């Protein structure tokens, strides 16, 4: 089975622009989570979506938004980009509510804001 | 609020040495999950192990072993007979029970294994 997939792999934007990142979960997983990983730090939780509803939101500004589609894929949108938004954006899928719940990550999208 | 601390920022060992990566966590939850992930230079986080808070049995998988001690809120990871391919950043993470999708990560330990 395919793992979590993300697109694009790399992205270069300028300050003030908007960006959309995409993620497809592992087949059968209904939850998608987004994380931001700045160089030298651990991943920081941004959003979790489960069954197309927002289940959790981290401490990020309203410039960050996300949604989940009926096929459980997800998009992360970031508006009015700042230099500090440069990071690796990781998507993960999981199955909340089951005792075997584990989060599996995609390869990430590396965003550079100039 | 949950917190994970990995006090060792960088560790360097020579191949075949044993190495232990420390992880200390804080949570008010009585049940929770603990995880270890490996991040090679390619950037993808690779799942290594999940531990439920009510299962304090230590686990061994090949050269990897994990020591979970609830009394000291620690979940340490040992690599026996390290190899160059073990070089990576290792992350410890904590989540609510049955919701791994909202995890709190430590800042990672960079392990370098020299030949």
C-alpha cells in the first residue's frame, strides 16, 4: 500500500504570497494532521482533521488554514507569507479512536520564503 | 499542557558502540502514547515504536531497545552496536491516548555514528 504522499516537494515563494500544500493519507486513514518543522527543531502541530472536521488546532495565526476533502486528502493554505514561514511542512495520517492508532508521516514539503 | 524534553542535542559515537537517547515528558493525562521517530537527511519521519502509558514492559527490536519508566516520566531509546546507517535525528513524541494525530515532539537528538 502507498504511504502518505505530499506535493509539491519543494516550493519557493516571496513574502506576501499565498501557498497551498497537498496531502493524501494512507488508504483507510480518516485523519490528517499538519506539522511545521523549522530547522533545528521538532515538528510543531498545526492542525488535525478527522472525517472532514477540524479536530485540533495548534498555536498558529489565522493566516494558516486547512481543509479535508471527502476522499480524506487535505490541503494546507498559508496566506501573506512571512520569512519565518520557511520550514518543512509535514503531513501525517492516522486512525483516532483505535488502540493501535499510530501516526505515519509523508516526505514533507520544503517551503522557502524569500 | 504536554511537553517533551530531549536534553541531548547531539551525540557522536564510533561504530559498534552502544548509545542511549534520553526522553523526558510531562503530561497531566493518566493515559497517553509515547513514540520514537527517526529522521534521516532525506527529511521523512520514520516511525520506530509506540508505547501505551499503561504498558511499562521494555521492548527490544533487533539492535533497538526502549526503556519506559512511568515513575520518572522517561522513555529512553538504546541502540546496541551502532552502525553508520543509524546516523539521523531522533525524535521522541507524546500524544493523547487513541489520538496519535495531535502529538507533541521534543527538539530531537542528532546522532552521528563514525566508522
